[in-house]
C-alpha cells in the first residue's frame, strides 16, 4: 500500500528524468546502502514507472521533486546560496546551543566548500567560454573572491562552537560571501543565462554537471590548492576522499540524511 503510494508520488513528478536525476540519486544511495529506487522509465504517456528495492519517506521524495525542478544553472546556484544563508542563520541565532551551532557550522562548511569548487570547475569556465573578455574578467574576479573566502573558511572549519570567536569568524566570512553571492545573482548568472539561451539545453546540462561535480569535490576548504584550475581540480580529487572519511566523525544537523559529499 505504501509502496503504491510512493509510486504515485513519483509518477506525479513532472520534471524528473529517469536517466539523469533518478539515476544519479540511485547511484548515490547505493553507496550509502539506504536506497531504494533501482530503476525508472517513462512510458509513452510520459508517466514515470519506478521499481523500488525498499521504502523511503515522502519528505525525501519531496526533496527530490525540488531537485528535479531545479533545471537551470542559475537555479542550482541560487538554491545553494539560500541553503548557505539558512545554515548561517542557524549558527548565529543559536548562541546558547553550541551543539546546534557546531552541527550547522559543519553543514555550512560542507556546503560552501563543495559549492565553491563546483562553480570554479563548471560555472567560471563557462563565463570564459561564452562571455569573451568580460567573462574572463568575471571569472578572475570571482576566483579571487573565492580564495579570500576559502582562507576564512579554513579557519572557521577548525574552530569549536564553544570558541568565543566562532560566530564572529563566521560573520566576517559571511560579509564577504554575501557580497560575492549578490554579484553572482545580480550580474554574473543573468549574463551567462542570456548567452546560454541560444544554445538549446545548455543551461540544464550545466546544472546537471554542477550537481555531479559537487559529488566529487572536497567538503572542506583547501585554499592552498589556489583558486585556479587545474590545481583546484587535482587537489580537489586528492583531498575529497580524505574529507569524505573525516566527515563521518563530524556532527551534522539531525535532519541531514547523509553529509557525505558523494551522497548529496
Ligand atoms: Fe561563487
Ligand atoms: Fe555562488
């Protein structure tokens, strides 16, 4: 009965594409030994038909719907930015609960490290490719800002929430990051989307690349890698497994299903 209900829920998700989103989800979950969907296909009537190995919660399914609706690269970037703000707020608004702060501080670090490298590998090269001289300047400017933020993140990620400088350090970091986020959303991403509009499916394809790239990049800040690929790429691939293992021993918010970078 529950299985039938879940099938119905999935069938109603209009934007899920079986060979992309679900395939990726299925791959991730198998690593964690918790997953469920072992295959989906779309019928002629465009309904999704999925096979399940075991059951999962409806809230998790709703989360996939959000992922599925995130079709453009701008939406993917903005979604990450909003999540970062949410984690930041959880830290600064819970000064008397160090355990809560530590969990969300770790979550913030995890998300920001992956988001930054994901942009450097997927989005900034696209600025250079599609926006000419202006794009090269944008990418260079953004990489420098990332480097500055990563240096602060490296300090923050090694701090304990009981440290009186924990919140001030995060606030200092957020001040720089917030300006950077505003520039990306106001200037950079609209300029890129404008160019991508003439290439069918490009922004959607880039959004998928961004999501996949984030699954393989470090979940901690490694500013010594520099802000330029290919150093970032090489260092990222070298350090990601180490971060991956160390994440097991860090505290994350209770609702985090898996903080492991290879599973989100
Ligand atoms: Fe950025
Ligand atoms: Fe960003």
